[in-house]
């Protein structure tokens, strides 16, 4: 029994290694797409049978979140009855699916390469695939800013939060977090359709990311202490000063830490669906990002991810040691 428990300590490092090796190829079946299908299938049914939108949206979100955890938990239990090794491999695959380090870096670096070649039109098309704002009029500096902001914001959703929940509850809790995140990305909008129905999903996502977003500041600051950055203090200071100024209760913290580490100005006004949304600048004392800051942001993100993996692995070892006492 003890050797099986010790084997679980390699789940996070191996899942991370798998993500770094193969990323997120489109040909590979992905549970996030299954989650999206489950959300689209469930939404009209909850709307039909529960008339009050706020209540319907709350039941809808809780049902999908709990169902996700239960299915993953049962899948691991069934796999363990067949073979402990099969359960181990399945959980490593769960971790791999929930991490977005390689795919986030690849998406950003594809944009960087197009800008380096001077193909602004292609870069604009690619950035439109990873941001929700209007980018039709974006030029090189605007594309660079949007890309750096995306790398910074998604460091929490795609790295820190999944690892945080993997350390606490393994693959099932990690995939449950991804269901929370997917719900927010699909229904957590403040428009006429989802203002009430999507409110529970948005609030649950805010709550799920609250601790990881703040933990990310320390992780980014530590990563920024390693050359060529050596801007740890600036990252930490800016996150504490301006992290809460973002419209999101969580996204501002990693964004401000990245802004401080890279010495760039992020956030600010953007158009969404033709409507100008005023947002405060983060790192207003700095200049906007240049094309080369995309590569620097990716390097900082990967270093921060490696540190986050190590810290999550240490937490797993501590929890494992407590079980063995």
C-alpha cells in the first residue's frame, strides 16, 4: 500500500513533462471539449425545467461541477480495481489534460513569429483566437500587448489553479476545476442572455481562482529573480499596488506581476463587441510591450510554471507523508 501512495507523488511531474513534450495537439480527444458539449446539452434543459434564471443557472453549474468530480473519481476507482498502474497512468493523463503550458506558449510564440516576419494581418488573426476583445484595428504594438496580457492572465487558469487543485485532490479535483473554468468561459457573461443564468458559474470561478491568483504573485516574483530578469522586487511591488485595480477580482494579480517583471504597461481601455470598456492601466509608469516582450513573457511563464510544479509536488509529498504517519 505504501509504494502505491509513493507512486502518486510522480503524477504532477509526469503530467507536466507530458504537457511540455506534446502540448495540446488537435487530433487528441480532449475532456475540455467534452465539458463544452455537456454544458451546451445541459443549458437548455435547466432553462426549460427551472423558470427562474438565477436558480436554474445555479443548479446547472453545481450539477455539472459535481458530476465532473464524481465521474473522474469513479473512473479512477474502476481503473484501480483493474490495476493500480492503470489508475496511475489515468491520473497522469488527467494532469496532462489540465495543464496548458505548452499550448499557451505555442499560441503566443506563433503570434511573435508572425510579427517578427512583419505579417501583421496573420498575427491579428491569430490573436483574435485567444482574446475576446475587438482586434480588427490592432497593429503590432496592440497585438503584442494583447498577447502578453493573455500569457499573464492564463498563467493562473492554465497552470497555477490546476496544480493547486491537483495537489489538494489529485486528477479528479483538477478536472473539476477545469469544468468550473469552462463554465465561466461559456456562460459567465454579463449580457442579456447570461446576466442571471451565468452568475453562479462566474462567482464559482472567481472563488476557485481567488487563492491561486494570489499565490501566482509569489511564484512569478520568485521566477523573476532568475536572470535575465532580476526584477523580483518590482514584480511583487506592482502586484501589491495595482493587482486589485483590474475589473476581474483575480486576473489583475498575475498581470501586474508580469508587468512589473517585464517593465511594461498592460491592460487599459479595449473594445468588446463594438463597445469601449474603460479599464485602468497596470504598470502605467512603463512603456507598452514591444514584440520582443512576447518571447520574454513566454520565458517567464515557463519558468514560473516549473516553479509552480515543484511547489505542488512538495505539497503532495507533505500530504503523502501525513497519510503515512
